[in-house]
């Protein structure tokens, strides 16, 4: 994946993707055991789908790993 970005809070590598509802979501750059997001590539845009953890490779929302996530969440 070449669309790597960086979290402005913690500096971790992330990918910006879109939910089915069209909302942007930061996703950890590397797949991880225990992830629940499947990334799909549609040209330059990545989409995410919440899936059963038995699929591979799976990713996690960066909100679940960033120490500063609460400061970025919409209320």
C-alpha cells in the first residue's frame, strides 16, 4: 500500500479509508492479529468493512491503538 499517512498525534503510520456510510476512518497501516477491518482498494480510495476475525489480513481502526484517540473523536 502506497497511500501511507501519519497520525498527527502519535506519529504512527496510518491509511485513510472510508466506511460504507462515506465517513473517513484512520486505519493502522499494517495488518494485525485480532483486527476486524478488511481493506478494499478502489483506485486511490480504500474502503473498510467490519468482518469476522477469521478472515486475513485484517486491520484495526487507529482509534483503537492511538493514545490520543479521544481528542479526535467526534462527540
